[in-house]
């Protein structure tokens, strides 16, 4: 069995990406993959307070009702943007079984900082821990932040959406600590 080295793998992915974008800057599509509103609703239904625990407790339901629909939706969104001749990076296209969420997070942060001119936030982005993290990196990196239609997402817009998500999470019985932390980071950006 081959030894998995996420840093080496990330270097290979970045190299392949560079071959494709050839020095140009792309638009990064921030989409829920392993989390998002679908996960929130299921976690609430199954009375799972910690979102990360749902996939461990209900792996089949997670794959069928969260992961697959999120990937399919991401593909539809990226196809929509590509119809406008926009160079898109869709993170849902990369699946490496041996990678952890942290491995993906580090890769996409590097991509955002070096190969992207704008991040396009999908609808309900705020319910995804990954999207929220990518948003914060983008703000700190000075990237343009928009919705899928290219409309700017301002600090106030994001703050409002995060606060609304926190209220919804509390009503659904979901731990929203990461949203409160995101608000603190946003104020420091």
C-alpha cells in the first residue's frame, strides 16, 4: 500500500491546476460539500447536536442525503457559471479518499491565496463550515467576494447572514459555536 502524503498530493494538485489555468486567476466556487443546510436539517431531525458527528453515526444517510446532493448541486452551479465563460475552480470535483477535511482546507486556502481573483458564494454558503472558512480567508486576502450572479457580498451582508444562521442553528438544536467564532474573525479582518 502506498503511503499517503497530503502535502505531496496537494503539490501535485496545485501543479495540475496551474497547468489548466496557465497563470490566469480563476473564480473559486464556495459550495457546501460535506456540510451545509442539508446536513443541518438532518442533524436536527436525528437530534445530533454536533454536525461532524452525523456522518459517523449515519454514514449511509450522510452519503445519500448530504454528500451526493451537494456535489450534484455544485456541478449545476459551476456549469451555470462556465456558461458565462468564467474560469471556475469547483472544489467538489476533487475527492481523495485518504484526505481529511483539514487536508482539503489547507489546499483550498492555498488556492484562494494564490490562484483566485474572486470567490463566488453559493446560496446558503453560511451553513457550510468550509465555505465560511473560505470566505474568511478571502476577506483577509483582499479577494472580491460575490454571490453567483456577481453581486458583491459586503461585510454587513455576511455578518447578517451569519447571525441569521446562528439563530436558525440554535432553533434547530445545532452547536453554532463556529459561527460565533467566524463573527469574531470577521470583525478582526
